[in-house]
C-alpha cells in the first residue's frame, strides 16, 4: 500500500511539474486548445490516482478544476488570467496536500476554501455553477477534523481466527493523530494464562479527517470478536488545543477522562467558532477578490481559552493558600535541618513560585482591551465638540491584573474626557498658537519596576496655575492668602469640588472631578500625578501596582509585631541610633547631609515600652519626596499574599491588608502613603 | 523479507489479477486452484496469508478454512475469503469456520491491498 502511495506521490509531483509548464505556456498563448487539453488530462490523472491511493482530498479538489477546464474544452468558458492564477495556486495547493503529514490539514482546508470560492466565482460568473457534473461529490468533501474516542476490548479468542489485534490499533493510528491508552489489568496470573488468548485492551483518542464510517471500517472483520465503542468527541482537532496534554496523558489502566476532554473541546471550539465568524465577517467586508491563499507558514494553534472569572479567582485563592503553606513549610524545614526535607522543600518552593507566577499571569489582560474603547470615545467626543483629535496608544500590550483593568477604566475615561473637553483647544485657537490644527492625545503604558505606569498626554492648552488658584480661592477651597508653588496649585485640581471648566459641558461636566479620579485610583493602590505647562499640554500619570493580590514587601518589626511595607515604595534604608531620633527636632532627621522628615511609628502607634538602641529608618517615596518611617528592625524581603482585613478593621486606612506569615502569625501591610497623610493631619491639629 | 501469500481460486483470471496486484505491491505470491491443491502446497511451508475463494471444486473455501485452522502450525495464519455482497450467509459461515476477513468481489487493486493491510503488516 505504502509503495503504491509513494509511486503515486512521485507520479503526482511529475504531473504538477507538467501542469506548471503547461500553465506558463498557456499564459503566453491563452487560446491554445492543446494546452488546455493537456491541463485537463493532468487534472484527470491526479483525480484518478488520488482516488485510487487514498488521496481523496486531491481527488475531489482536482475534480473541480477538471470541470473548469472541461468547460474550456467545450468552448463554454474562456481562459482568463484569474483562471490561470487559480490554477497556479492550485498547483501549490495540491503539492501541499501531497506533502501533508496531517499537521497542516487545517491550513490546507482554509486554502482550499479560498480557492474553491474563486473557482465558484468563475463558474458562477458564467452561469456554470450548476454544470458541476456530480455536485454531491464536492459536498461530501467538506470533511473537517473530528476527534473520536474508541474503545477496543477484544474477546479472549480473537487471535484464534488469525486476527492480530495490534493491527487494529495500528490501523487506527494510521487514520490520523492518536493517543493510545493500554489496559493490562485483565491479564490473569501465570497458571490461568492461556497463550494466544488476548487479555489487554485499548482506548484510543483519534483526530482524523475521516468520518465515523471509516473508523468503523477498521473493525469490519472483527465486529463479532471484540467489544467496540466509537464515540465522537468533537468536530475539531483536540491535539492542538491548549491545556489538552494532561487530559491525554496515557496512564496505563486509567481511562481517559472523556467528560473533561469533551468540556475542554467544546469550550475551545466555541471560541474558535466565534473567531472564525468574525474573521469571516471581516473577510466578507474586505471583498473576496483580494483573498490570497496562504502557503502555510506555521502551525496556528488556539491561542487562548475563555474561563469564567470566578474560576480564576478560586485559582488565585488556592495559589495564595499554597504560598502561605509553602512559607510554613520553609520555616519548618529550616528549623529541622533535615537535608532531605530541605531539598524537597526547595523543590516544592520552586514549583509553587512558578505556579504562582503562571496563575498570576493568567489574570493579566493587556491594556489594549481598554484602548479600543478609548479610541471610540476620543473619536465620538472630538466630533461632538468639533475638535480634530488624534489618539495614539503606545505600549497597549502592557498587561495588568483584570481587577485593575476594571478599576482603571473609568478614571482613564474621565481623564480623556477632560483632555478632549478642556485640554485640547479648538482648531482656530491652536493655529493661532502656532500648533497643528489637530490635537493629539497619547496614552502610554509601560512597566516600571513592580508598577505599571499609564500616562495620558495631550498637547493642549495646559493648565494655568494662577487660574486654578483663583478658582480654588473663589470656591473657598484654600485661604485667599495661601502661598502655593505652581505644582501645588495644579495639584488643587484633585481637591473635592474643584472644576475649572468655564462652561459645564455635557462631556466632562458630569460632577465627576479629578478628586474622584484620584480616589478611584487609590482604591486600587495606585497614585495619580499631574504635570502641566501652560500652552504646551498636560500629562496625567497613573502608577499602579502590577497586581492586587501579591506584593513584594519588606517585613519589618515594631515591638514584636510584624508589618509589611511594599518594596515598591521603599527608596533607601538607614540604621540610626535611638538617641539620634530622640534628639531630632520637629521629626526631621539629618542623614548623610540631607534633611528628611520622618515618622516614628512607635510614637504614632502609642507604644510606650522601650525602643531598641538601634533602629531602622526606611525612606519611602511620597509623591516626589522621601519621608522616613522608623521601625525597630528589618526581618527581610517577603512575598506577601494580601488578604483583606476583617470587617472590624476595614476602616483602618493605614493598613491596606494583612498577610499570614509562614508561622501562622499575621503581618499588617502598611500603606505608607496613607500613614504619612494620616499622621501629618494628626500632627498638624 | 517479502510476505508470502497463497491465493486459492478456481478462476485463472482472478488468480492472475490477484497475483499481478500483489506481486506489484511487493508480496511473494503462490497460487492454488482449489482446496486440495492448497493443502498440498501448504504441507509444512510457512505462509503469511491465505486468500481463498469460497466456491471451488474438490474442496471448497469453508473446508479449506476449517482444515487450515485445524492444522498445527497454521492455526493463526490470517485467512481472507473472496465473496460477493449478496452472500451474507456464506460470510457468517466462513467467519465461524475461522476466517479472519473477507474481500468483496469485484474489487479494485486498492481495495484488495486495503483488506490485506488489515490482517498482515
């Protein structure tokens, strides 16, 4: 059989060479009937040979081409350039089919659909679509990949009539891609073992373009000699599905979990279908004339699956628990100094770490997800206000935790509205100021350490600190004699009840001010900064943590209680003598020649027992300054899984959460920003 | 080494077609005109596959199948029999006698080879 196929393959590639030769000549001499004849003959040979040697796809495809050239022979159709193009591409296509080892079947299928459409267009255009001699032939050709589950349980006597059950499995394997699971559990002990009786049985997962009858055909001689179950799992290739491997793991004597395979396959096929539909819609839009067949480039596998977000939440929760438990194990192993235990613990830690990172990355969504919406917003709003505005998104592939994406959407929308409404000037104003008529808004996202920075920049009028200050005084937000730097003045926009818009428009004048933006961003542990220069534009920068659930922290102690300070806010750490702190004036300390304000948490927390002789002062970033926070000592870096505080403590602003340490004790996570805010207020009063 | 096949049929043209097809496919082919001839041929010789017609003079296909199954050294040799679509009863009889599979007449070379590939490799 194989020899025959090889023979045919050689023959077929010769035929294709001849075909290309004939086509090249035909291109010069489009009406030459001899050339048309020889092309027809080549098609005919390919079709016949294909059918004879198991290349049914080639046979049915060439059938169509043969029809087309037959019409030319009968002078019902004229050779056209498109027809030649199609035939050239068909030569490539047939070569693809001949060389297909099963891996590219999907692409080939796609190519074929494109080509078929073009052939149909030619036939249709001349009202020959119905001349397709046997149309049922081509309709039966819509074979796609299907996946079957096959259970083969031979009766003990199967070998007695000369059947070798291995050949059955071999034949199944020959039909497509397979996974074969083998069951040995029925093999009797030695005394009861009958030579030549069959005790083992199999399960096969098969992906093939053949239909169920072809699978049944394998067992045609042995229908009465074994128990056979054939079940179609799905109309798709399960082997390319992401996440399928563990389900196709062949563990001898353990059956495949069909339900799981089916569920996964259904989920993925549904996703694929949706994709294909939208692709088809796009293709339909972009006029079918431009379609080109693709010579396969690479295996296109399914790039993602849709999972209910609750499941992800559960996963993240479990991972959190795992990390906590892991920390406990680490501690225990360290205490026990057992080499084997240490080794296992380290291995496990490595795995948990990877699991954590992978699970974590699952929850990430690219900012691009929002950008689409923003583009639309900018387009619609700029029309509404009669301004010409370009919107550019840079770094849209930057990924953020899904909860952050949800949380950041509204603030960003508001910032964009502000830019469109107040920031960017009208075309006339812009031209008068010597700027291009079209304004520009750039949304830029990038990673910065453990943070994600999202900056919205416009090249509009910028903010006028004097105007802002005047407004703030008018509204009674600041005393009329307040001395403010320009930056401080601009920061006034974050105060509740502030709005500089001269006229309230229905775009940004919705009662939502920058104060709300700020609050919303800080709800997800982010910060907002604004910088603006008059006449040149404004940039609003949002900094967000990468994730909400796990933070890299510094574990510190104050009077035997553990606290965690996020690493992202820590600038430097100095060790200082307790006396130096006591001796400092107005909570300002001089370190290495610089003056730093600091907060002495022992005092702030109202702890009265004696402090250690040497304490640590942690410089944390606060807006654009550095402020010290004094703790007793530093335990070390710690990966903290954040847990929300209980109801009773929820109003404790300065703690953003808690984390359970390996030994089971609780460490509170300090929100240094709020620590500073709160104690500043407290001290000022 | 090439696999050996014994074709048993009283029709010379069938023997020739099968012989030609199988030799082209790389098998070593022997032919016998009926069951008795086949018996004589076998007589201790190793063979990988027997293809037999069912209707033959002297000893018919069923008899041959039974003989082969009952003979030491041949009990596991795959046997394919030639039949026509209409002979369902015969098919069951031959299967019960110990045949491995069948080939439906008339057949094209590809069909013949496909059936053979199901029982020997």
